[in-house]
C-alpha cells in the first residue's frame, strides 16, 4: 500500500523472521560467530538465549541458511511443546532418517548408525531447538543423553538450544545440572541501543529497496526506541504502522508525533515490551523457619535501637565503650 510512496520494493518491517533482514550489529555478529564456531568445532552443546522479540529465531534462520549452503544435515524443532516420543519423531523426520518403529531403543540405534556414517564421511549433523524454555524436564534430559552419541574425540551431533531467559532459569534447576555442565558455549541476543535502532531501521529500509533518502526523521527513530526499549519485534510493529499512517497523511519524513500516535494505539505507553524481574521464590520448610527467625531478630534489634535505654544505641558515657566492643567483635 505504501511501498510506491516511499520508494520501496517490499514491506521492510514484516514480523516474519526473514534472515535477509538480520541486522549484524556487534552483539548479533558475536552470537552468530559463536554458533558457527561451535558447530564447526563440534563443541556439542550451544545455548542461545535472549529476551522475547530480540531476534533469536531470525538469527537461527540465518544460521540454518548457512548450514544448508554448506550441505550440513539439520533438524529444526520450532514447536517445543512435545513429549519424548513426539520429539524423536519430529527430529528423525526432519533429518530424513526413515524409521519403521517408535521404540526409543531402535530409534537411537538408527540415529547413532546414521551419525557415524556422516562422521566417517567428514560430515556433521545439527539439531536446532527453538523456544526451548517450553521443553519439559524429561525432554531436556533426553536431549542431554543425545550428547552421549560420540566418538573418543568428537561429538557426533551438534545441538543448539534457543530460548527466552526462562530457559536459563530452568537449566539452573538441580535436576538439570548434568545438562547445564555440558553446555560448552553460550551466546545472547540483546535489546538495541538508540544508535543500533537507527542502524536497524535504516538497514531494513535499504534491503527493502530504499534509495537512502530519509523516511524516518531522527525524532521518529528516537520515539520508536523510547517505546520499543530496543526490542526489534516492537520496533517492527511501530515502524510498519507508522509507515501506513504517514502514507495516509502523505507525510515524509515520518515525524515523532506520528510514531507517538501509533504507540498509543497499541497501548505501548502503558505496557513494558520486555519481562519484569521475577519475584523471589517462596521459601519452604527449614528455610522458611530460618528466615522467620532472622526476621524476628532484625525486628528485635531495630526495637532496641529505638529505645533510649538500649545498650546498642550509641550514646555518651558508659554505653559508648560497650557499643564499640560489639562492633569490634
């Protein structure tokens, strides 16, 4: 609708994770380099984490494009709400390994044989799991056991787990410590700074056919960053609808007021685009009783400090040496 008015060939701010539009800022380059290095070096387990909307799936699609060009066998699991059987079915089908049984022992034997054949041919295989924060503990444990498919020197299967910060919290559970210890490389996606947001918007416009002319004013970019907090997905949303609104008004470059109007339509002035810190986990059992005792002690000390006759209150006279002796002890 607005492409001709702004001199574009295609919509630059679609929410689809199109790897062509991956903006290679410093953090993205580091994450992509970490992923490619880990796979080429057969590190086994790689963790990619980042806040919602910071481009993890787009980055994975860029990685998969590179792997396909290198003719590396891949399995990409994008729906992580699977039980163990469904997970193995999906993985084997995406690797293109025919199976006529659903017995896990037989499936693992076929997978191991297939991986050994590829290894002997100098090839590798990569399993990529997106939205991994939704995986059950049981499925995560099965994924860990897949790293036992190895030779004396190399891992036969390279595994990339990608997920939101909740994935890291889940991996910190005691029952998943074996998996956590096997993660050899960690990389992250990050929210964009104001300068990176400006670069991000300009890059996407250029890829979409823009000739470099100013479409978003500096004030508009600053307003976008203020509402989106550097989250690329929210940035795309604001930019897309700002383009539509500016086209209706025949406005170019787009003003900060137009972006502000769009943000208010989507209630972004009321809702934070990223997650708030999680509340502390409620203690239980012995820990709760200990915390209650400590709280009682703190309350008692506070009460004594407020009482003039308290030996804990710093005063002139006979109590002052006593107060110092407590502090020194």
